[in-house]
């Protein structure tokens, strides 16, 4: 594909206008895409803006990519060997579907070239064309969203106003393996959605549970292929730039920590920050926070260590636990490099192909006491 047909690059004058020539600044240590420039296998991360808002009630979010980009460029340089390119903004199509197709094609190109896309929206429904890219590549996908709502029910007869997750679920795509929500707020969620989540063996971590022990979200993020970071998950006092903010939500330090966890995953292939609305932002506070979220994600990528257990590696310790509730021995693996944990789920259909699921030390201790955590029990049932 010819990527220049899909992209409006960042102007070189942007750097001069924003005084980004200082070596210690983030913006002076990335490359910008130039028409005709080859990028295959040269970069670790690619930044892409998508100024699309026709699929949302959050009018004004189309302006977010350039606001966030300006704040990101003025942050400090990441002191690691990581190659970053800013491709610019996706050309907006005559229809929403045209924009979706353009974003999908660009993402397919990047994923094939082992470049992690950082998508700056625009609305969170841009997670739908992100998913389409995986479907086009025939990849099974695990979606994790950090969101105050579950967005599982169809909210409109007009398909472009449906939530991205309801569209994916209604299409009954075989590519969606799992969906997990982090940070939903119970008073914003219908009991029907909870029932539907349980029926499909999807998982959700309430805001209160995430607040109490944020590190327990790390294994969930480690298993994600797509992370959709929605600004409505953050409390209004921390991020006012949204058309319908909530007084409750994550604190800024917590979301930056979650972003870093996701960057440190060797599995994650697409990271998106959505629904920032400069129209409602006070002193660019939300754009600043979104930029810091992206910065922490890229810092996590720079620190990623491939500690996934495999038969060739000796950098892990294996523990065997007999759990009477499922009447079988279960293997746990602990990385000797990072101290992260995995659970091995035996396959009943193909004994040669077991499945490794990220977990925590607390999950291991619960298994030792014959307790199976809900998230892991749902995963076991998926593979059964």
C-alpha cells in the first residue's frame, strides 16, 4: 500500500512554531513522516491522529489529535533506544466508513511491519476500525478498554452511533476472543449488560476494585492485543475535557500507571486514547494528561522485556498446584527476570497445545487455597 494516500503529515513548520528544537524534548527525538518516506521495519511506535467525530455525541473531540500532539512533543525525551515516527493525521473520508477503511488499512500495514500504532482520537468508536484491522489480518483479538461504561448494548438504530463493542458483538465475529473492561462504574451500567458480559465469559474490573489494588490490572493489560483508553474513565477534576464527565473515576497517576503496564506487554499491538474534547477542556488539562498517558505507554514499550515462558527459556520457575475444584494439576510460571506470573490452562481438545494466561501472585496464592479467581475461571471455560 502507499501510505501517503491515507495521511496528512505533520508540517515541519509545526516544530519551529512550537520551539521543539531543544534536544531534551520528546518532539525533537522523533521523526515525522514525509511523503514517499519508507518506514518498513524502521520504527517501534507510530503515532496517528484521527479527527473523526461523526460517530459520537461528543462533538469537539475531532480537534483533540493536534492538541494532544502539541502537549506530547513538549514532554521530556524518553531516555531509551526506541524509534518513534509521527505519521500525522488520517485523511477524513466523505463518509465515516471511508475514514474507518483508511485507518484499518494503515493499521494493517503497521502491524505487519511490527510497528505499534498509537491512535489519537477522535471518538472511542474508532476502536471498531482498529478491530477491523485484526479481522482483515485473520488474527484472534483480546480487547481491553479502560472505560467508565461497558458499552455492550446497542444504543441507536443508526449503526454509526452504536457503540463499537455492540457492533463487534452483534456481528458475532470469530476474531473476538475476549473483552475485558477496567474501571466501569456500577451506577452507569445496566444489570442487563452485566448479565450479557457473564454469558459471553467477558470480564470487568470495577473502579473500586481497581482503585484498591491497581497492580491487579497488570495481568489483564499484559494479555491485551488492543487497548482502548477512554477519557471518560478519569474523574472530572482530573480530566474535564469530555462532554459528559463523571465526578468519579481514575486519578491521573493511576491511568499513567495503567498505560505503562500496557506498554510493557510484549503482546499489545495497538494503543488508543479517545474522546478528549478540547471544547470542554480547562487550561488544556485533559490534553496534557492524554499526552502524559501516551508518554507513559511509550516509556513502557521502551522497557518491555520478553519474559514470556517457553520451552527454550530457562528464565522462569515452574510451580505445580493441585486444585480440587477442577480436579487437576495446574502449572504456574514465574519469570525470574520480572517476577511476573502465568497460568497454564490444559487444552481438552488438543493435548499438544496448552494455553498460557497472565496472572498475578495473588492469583497463584488463591489457587493454592482451592479458590479460582473469576477472571481465570472464565478463561478456563473459554478453552474448555
